[in-house]
C-alpha cells in the first residue's frame, strides 16, 4: 500500500465499532497525517508520547488557526456560536493558569484521599451486583458502568440530589465537542446542553455556598473566598470538567474492559481466580481498548516530527488508542489481551506531561473494584445480545450490552 492509498476516515461505516484496523494502516503508512479538515494526527506511540510531554505545545484553542470545521461552525451557528464555554477549564489552559487551577483541585485527588473512597466504591458496586443477582442479569452500561462513576463524582463534589437522567443526557451531548462535528442539528443540541448544564451547576454552586461541607466543591469555594484565586467562571468550569471527566470516561473503562474479557474467556477466568491481578488487568484493559481514544496539543511554532513539518497554529490529535497498539512499542502481541503484560502501565490512555489525567488514581480504583467484583460475584456472565456502540470517535464505548448472570 502506498501513502496516498491510505486515508484516515473516521466516518467510514464500522469505524466506531472497531477503529483499530485503520489505526494500524495509518501507523504503517502515514503515522504523521494531515487531514483534509486541516488538523494533523499522530498514530505512533513514540510520536504521541513526545507531543504529550512537550511543554512548548499549547492546549488553548485560541492559538490554533481556524480550520474548515471552524468556518463551517461559524456559518451554521453565526452569532449564536459559543466560543467561551470550556476555555477556563484546566484541560484547556496553558501555564500559568493551568498550574494554578490544577494545584487548587489536586488536593482532593491525593492517593490517600482516593484510596479512602475504596469502601464506598465497593458498597456501590455490591448494591448493583445484588440487584443483578436478584434479576438474573443486567444491562451492563445503564445498570452498572454508568451509575458507579456518576455517583462517586457527585458525592466527591457534594452535589445535591439532581435529575441524573437529564444530566447524563446533557453531558453526553456536550462531550461530542471532543470530536469533529459536522451535523448542524448536533451543533444546536450541544449549545442547548451547554446552557442547561451551566445553569444547573450555577444553581448548585449558589446552593453550596449556604451548605458548605467536607466535599470538593466546598473546598474549592473556600479556596476562592480565602485567596480570591478562582473566579466564579473558573469555578463553574472546573466543576463542569470534573463532573464530565469523572464519569464519561470511567464508564468506558468498565464497559470496554468487560467486553474485552468476555471476548477472551481465558483471561476472564484467570482474573476471576487471581484477585491480586486486578491492578495489572485494569492497566491492560486501559491499553487494549482506551476509554478516551485521543487528546490534543496545538503547535505554536513549526514542529518536525516523523520526517514531516507541522506548521504553527495547528490542532494536532494525539492518538493514544492507536499508540497503545503500536507493535513498535508493544511487540507482536500488541493486539492481544494479556492481563499479566508486565509493561501494560506504559499505555498512554491517561495522556501525559502537565495535563496527565488528574483522576487517574480514582479511575483505576473504580475500574479495579467494578471489574474484579463483577467477575468474582458470578460464575456465569453471558451477553444476551450483540454489543451496541455509542458511535463516538473519542469517548468511544458501549451504549448497551445486556448480560445474563448466574452465581
Ligand atoms: C478511565 C478513566 C479516565 C480516562 C481514560 C481519562 C483520560 C484523560 C485524558 C486522556 C486526559 C487528557 C490528558 C492529556 O491531554 O495529556 C485527562 C485529563 C483530565 N482528567 Fe481524566 N480520565 C479518566 C478519568 C477521570 C476521572 C475519574 C476524573 C476526575 C474525577 C478525571 C479528571 C481529569 C481532569 C481534571 C483532567 C485535566 C487535567 C489537566 O488538564 O491538568 N479523569 N483524562
């Protein structure tokens, strides 16, 4: 195959179900790829790692020159286009703002505080498993994978009880901004979801000011009031980021991870009989089918990589899921699930450098408890229908996987 005959096409039917053959072709023939939309993509492990760790790159969209997709969004949305939402969240800020915002929130995510959540995570998991046992089955995503991280991040933040169906709907729509959007109806839906979610979180913050407690939102409010270090808008955007990042990702670790085990019964059996493997298994499942397929950096100057020159002001997609299957790094078993793989932790599913996932320890904890407990609670776990995928390119995961279970 020549370079010209390979094209990255995430809109090809079947891509959302299985993007890995395309990633493999891109790694082999065009590992540094300029897409027709004007964004560039990296597919190899070493290139992705280098970009993630390079402090001379930006994450602020304003530093990228407008692409065809931007111009299209301008045409569709006109004055209604929302260029502000999200721009103050730490994941979209460079230093010094990034350093300041991350420091403030990091205190809640120390390994000690995270480990302290283990009993509560186990309790939530056991309650869901009791229900599945009584019913003889469950729909993996809506009954198990989604409620756990949603409850954990809501409790950590100290959210009052809210309409979780609505919130799930809004946040599910909002995360579509993490991939190319070419559907005008979806653009309007995203704007609507963003307004609704901002409204709700604004109300929650107002309520919390009068109901301070021992939770993350109270701690952030206290930081704001003591040192005037977080503006109202900054606070709102960190809460939205934590809320969305806290559950839209871990849900896919549990869903994709369980599917990988069900498709590899020998590995599932191994995990079932050997609980100390839980930690390594979660690293391997994160590697094998990454819950977040890509992250991004923006060039501020020309950058030479893989024999190509990426111009300045370019949005560069770092293909972490592709890098996790790169034979040049992982060897000939890159496409195989092996829960005892000694270097599984070298996956790039949590990104890298200054923006390395702040919730990684929490996600690992939730994944270990959810997956380990499920495989050990039931001796039989069987899909009763084919998996349904959520159709997303980035936060790619299952929409539905009905299971029957027996003790
Ligand atoms: C399996 C689950 C998760 C995955 C795969 C994941 C993945 C990622 C990735 C790829 C990034 C971007 C890193 C980069 O660009 O270098 C990120 C950033 C982030 N994640 Fe996660 N995440 C997960 C769970 C969580 C959880 C549970 C939380 C919080 C409760 C969280 C909070 C964050 C935050 C705040 C950032 C921004 C960090 C920064 O910009 O400094 N994530 N995550």
